[in-house]
């Protein structure tokens, strides 16, 4: 317990990685995922150089975002938590009121120069906010603080859900819930929540879910119900994965993807392309890299010096896992189709920048070793 | 240790431990859930791999059948009777055309495009895949093709497509013999499914509907090939994986001589009637004409209701009179009646009777009139045939009785299917006691027998049957099943169809054949013979028998007067014959409905056919089916497809 050694000047010399606030093992894992992304997107896009370029540019942008965020110390983050949260909620309300409609949902806010998805920012701001709130008090968090935390979570989740964007609202909700979980929310509360989830979900089904969301769930339960409509995606995806077998059909040789039977193959269903062309072996290789990234992040979280950092890093990591679990579960027929990309591999911009910013926060936590005053 | 923080007292150790615990739980959760994913993927990728592999192939591989080219049909001299010619149609691929209606408007400046064509196009453009070619205008004339071709470069996505369609260059004259093909309809589809031949007809558009086209549908059709292709999710062909070429239909060589066929049809033009000619030595059908007829090409492209209704006229052009027209044979069977009498020893070569111009049964008032009211005087069997004396044959028939007549005539094929290789055929009637009992529920009266002697009463026969009966006499009893098909040419080369010889007619005294033939010779060659004038200056010697079939009964004391009788009720003119007399090569029947006397209206037509067929200078040395010149003349359907034959 050397937390009382206040004099920063006496600490041992910092390694380079700490000076530039990066964690090289984690960075290596992330870059590996990006490489896989480029390889599979190239195949899924029908060997489109243009798409590779565009994906590469996004990766570069998100790397810069990571480096930038990594420079922000957790202390600074805490200072800005509340104003950022208020601003993000405001933007969500603004999106609902004036948002740009794309694919039947209002997710985009047109800022003139670029379009911006406030819900993406919320994926990071919410855990920061909840972690900031909950760690102001002693842990484990009391029921009162958990309840207030839950209200903080519910506001943006509801706003995002109204857009409607089920996928993002699930991810935002889980980022907040993981904070509560890591803050030591009591098992009693957890179990009573799980039990009450059953009547709640029935209520959701009848009163809150949109028709298309209900169809998705029904289709998930029985894809053959609607083989040419909603079930088509799941059926074609499973055919792609299954026909890949153990070793896969080889890069650029996946018939399901190359002949375009697979829908959304470079975005949400990119995992199916990878499975078809690289087989179970390729899939396991990918999962090992993911597991490495998660393990490294949890290691960082556990070694962080104060509760806010620990909880924030843990929550971001677990949310990252939710991404990949929901995506893979969805394309392989374990979960209903909700629009969640395969993190860092799917083609597409906003989610990658958010994710990398999240990893930037984790690196910041690892490298800004401050002491409690 | 600092005592205080801004926050209440915190137990950092406990908090760290709590966090570590929660993290480990979360990490375990992560690992377990990843494991669940992997197990599920293992299930899909390894356990169910084969099933999904099959489904993936089912997605991408499509088998497209390739229709075989229909075999061609030739006459005995290798002249094309049915061929496949490309018909050109103007087609558009919607995907490649920017503005469909603007393009159609521009095309309409080059060729006329009716509102109906435009509407049909737009309708199918909505339903079909956008990269599939859709017909805007079909059956382009060569002029239209030329006009469009020079302008096509400015119309991307517009093209002229050639498809093979059946074409019958000789049109009407052969319709009832060769038949025609027409679009596969629902009935055909049902039959195809019933026969389990879906695979064979998978790519076929047309089906033989009549005559040879129908009877030899299987031979002409061939076997389809297929192309295994890889398609993408929109059905667009990505590449061809495998290709098996179709086995094209066999080419058929008919025994028909188109020269005879055309001549006979021209001669019948505008009249109702039939001409059937066969080779008595093997049953080869040399000509089979039915008039009036219609253009078979109308049916190939789908006949309009208006045109079809025209075919339902009172002249019944749809009926094949050669095999479905049942006519009273009239005097054309007198030589057979003579044979029956000779065989039964009722008459002999020298038996003669006195003909007063009528015949009367003892104790019955009714007179059976001779066509010559004042009678022929003393007639023997030869003179009876030569002059077509009715009274003589009334007597023969009466003395023979119905049983002996019907038994004898059965041998010549009356009342039976001829076995000709088309489906459209009727049996006609060879009456007998049993037949009358079954048909009319009446006993046979002696009076019924008497008019059988001159081929009237209940007796009806098709021209095909009459020709066969004549041929049997010509070759002294040998019987061959009549055949339209002479040879087929398929993958295994040319296959000659052998003559199909039946149980012959054997007479107790074969000299009787000579008597019958001599009688027929006299008809043509004796100055008093009914057909003497017609054949007077022919280069060959023929034999024959004229007939004039009465269609309404005329009272005993009434005189037949053609002018008084409505055209439909006038007599049918008939003639049967064969030539050359000593070595017969052709036997013929000519029937001209409501034309009056056989010798004046039917015999001249027979003469013209004989003239052509027996003209040794031009004719049969080039015959494909007779000579060995076959090899150089054989043309396969494949190489023929696409070329146009003029008439």
C-alpha cells in the first residue's frame, strides 16, 4: 500500500508507452482486429478498393481518436462527466425533434458539415457519468445510489430507444448496467431485477416494441416463418457459416458472400463472411484475439488505482464484449437480429470511432497513474 | 494514511477486493459466453456442415435445360416439308435501358409498335427480372430487321433476337399429313406430367399437334441438354459450370412425293375432296391430300380467334378427308364384288346376264335402278366392270348374301383402321348382320344387300381404305400397312423403315385376280370404258374404276338431275386406279365431293398424278428412299436450323 507516497517526482521513471499514454499490447490486439477487418471487408465488398480505402481512413481517424482520448486523464474526465452527460442528453432530445431520418430511424443529427450520432457518444459518456456518480460514495453502492444510477441510465436509453434504435439502446444500457454491477450492486437487487424482467419484457412486447422489432424477435425464434423476408437474413447467414466448415472455402471464395446471397455482408453480417471463407479455425482465431483484448482491458481495470477508473475501464470492456456477443449470436442464430456491428471488424465509421475512443479511455486509465490526494 | 477524504471513509482494500471479485465474475461470464458461441458455431460449421453446404450449392447452382432442335421433315426426294427458321423479335433489357417509354417511342419511329405490343411489354417488364430480355415486337419482317439493325447502335439494351420456329414451306397442301406444332398448352403440360416426361420437355416450347408432327412427336423432339450454371442472388448467371448438349430430334423422310401432293392439292383447289396415292409394293403413301385445307403456319404462332372461326366453316377444312372422310365407296368396289362372286363360284369369267336397266327382287315391288335407264343389255363380268353395270352387281350381291360379302370385304380392310402413322383416322363401316343389329337394332333385310353390290347402302369407306383395297388388287392380294414415314435420320445414321407386310388375301383361284384386273383394264383401255377418254393418250397403261356415289335416294321412277339438286346433295365423283397395269407402282383414290360423275370429275385428276409419278425422265431416279443417293442428300436438323428454304 504505497498510496501515501505523494511525491510524484520520486516515482520510478515512466516507460515510453506511459509518456504517450498508450498501451502497446492492447494496441497490438486492436490493430490485429483491424487487419482482419480489411481482409474480410475486401472480400465482402466484392474486392472493392474504394471501400478498403474508406475503411482505412476510418481506422486512421479512430486511431487518432484513441490517441487523443488517451491523453485525457481520468481526473479531467470526471470533471467533465456531468456537463458532457447533460449535453449528450440534450443532443438526443434534439435528434428526436430535428433528426435526420435514415433507414426508418432518426439517429443522425445534421451538423451541416458532418452528420453526428449522439447515441454513439452516449455509449461512452453514460458509463463515465454513472461511474463518476457512483464512486463519489463508498462501495459497494447502496440501493439508493444504484436506483439513482439506474435513472441516469434510463434517460438516454429511453431516448435512443425512441429513435428507434434497439441495438444502440441495448449497448448504452449495458454500459451503464455494467458500471452498477462492478460498483457492487447487491446480488439481491440483481436477482430481483432478473425475476422482474420477465413481466417487464411481456409488457415491452405488447406496449413498446415496434412491429418491425417484434417481427425480428419472432423471426429469430423461427427463421423459417418468413424465409424470404426477415428470416432470409438469418437463414442465408447460417448457410454461409455452416458451409464454411472447419477450414473455410478460402479467401474470396465464399459463394454465399461473393454471389451476394448474404445480406449486409460487409457490415452487420461480416462475421458470416469470415466464417464462410476461413471456417471454424478462422473464427476461433478471431475470438482468441477478442479474448486477448478483453483480458488485457480487464487486467488494466483491475490494476487501476481508484474505483472510478477501475469501474469505467471494466464497464467499457464488458460493453465491448456485449457488442461482439450480440453480433456473433445474431448472425449465428442464437440471438434475434438487432443492428449491432462486429466491433472493429464491420465496415462502418461511427461505431469504430466510439469503440477506439473507449479503448483510449482505458489506455488513459492505465497510463495516467495518479495518486489519491 | 490520510484521515479524511471529501467522501466518507472508504475501505480501499475492501473496495479493491470487491472490484476484483466482480471483474473475475465478469471475466468468467465472458469466457462462458464465448464458449457458448464456439459450441454453437461448432454445431453449425462441423456437425451440420454438409447440410449447409448443400443449401449453399442449391443457392448458387441452377440447372438450365437446353431445348433440342426439332427434327426436320423431308419428302421422299429430300425436299424440306417442315423446317426450323429463325424468327426475329425486337427485345429490350430493362436494366440497360435508361428510359423505357422514351426508348419505345423512338423505336416506334423505325417500326410500328401497336398499343397492344407496348402494353404487353410494359406488363411483363414489371414482372420479370430487370436483366432479362423482354420481347417488344415479334415476327419482324426482313425489312424491319434491316431497318432496326442499322439503328441499334444508338439504342443500348435493345437487341434483335432470333428464335427457331417451325415453318411449313408448302403450307396448306400438307397440313393434314405433316400436321403442325403449336405452343405447349395446359393440356400438354398435364399430359407431360402424367407421362413423367417433365425433364424431356423442360425447355420445349412447341408440341406436335396433328399428323406426322403429332404421331412422331417423340422422334422429332429429341432429348434436351442442360447447362449447370452458377447464379448470384438475383439469378444473374455468373459462370457456366457444366454443359451437356441436347440430342436433337431425328429428321424424318416421308414417303410423300411433294410433286404429287402439290399437284393434287392444286387440282382440288376450291373443291372438297381427297387424293390418296400409295405404292402397292410396300404401302408407302406417296400423296395424301385433303381439300379444303388451311395454313399450318397460323397455328405455330398461335392462331387468332378470328382465323380459327374461319376454319369452322361448312366446308370443314379441319377434317382430314383422306382418313376421316367416310364416303359410300360406290362403284369403285365393283371389282371387289366381282372377286367375291368369282370366289364363291356364283359367277365365272363367262357368266352373263341381261340388264333391263333395273333389278328387282322376286315378289318385291321395289326396283333397283341402273345408272343407265335403258340398261346395258347382255353383260359379262368384264363388261359389267367396264360399263359399271349396276344390275350385274345387284345380282351378284343378292346371290352372295350379306355374310359372304362382309367376310370377303373385311380382308381388304374396310371398316378397320388402316394402321396409317397418323392419329386422325376413322374406320368407316363395312356392314354386317351383327353390325346392323348393334347399330340400328334391326335385322338385315335382303334389300340391304342389293345396294351393297354397288357400294351404297350402309357401306362407307375412307379414301385411304379404298386406296389400300385397290393396291391389294393391283398386287394380287399382297397387303402392306400404309406408311407415311419412310426413313429417319438420327444420331445412329439413317434408318430405313421396312415395309410392313400383312397376311395377304389368298384366293382359291388366283386367276380371279386377273379377271378383276382385266375388268379394271377395260374401264381405262376399252373404248367403251368409263375412263377411256381420260387415259386415251397416256404413256403408260393403267387400270381403274370410276364411281359416282349417290348421296340422296332417288325414287324408283325419278330421274337424277344434278341441276335440280342442291350442290351439297350432288353425287360424289370417285375414281380408284393403279398404274402401270403390268407392274403397278402407284395406286390411287380420288374423291371429289358433290362433283357428279367419277369418270369425268375424278379420273382426270388421277391421270395427272400418274403422269407425274410415272414420267421416267424426271422422276424417281432421284428418289431418296429408292436409291442409294441417300448419303449426300441427308441434312441434319442442326445444320438446317437457321437457313431458310424457299419453295
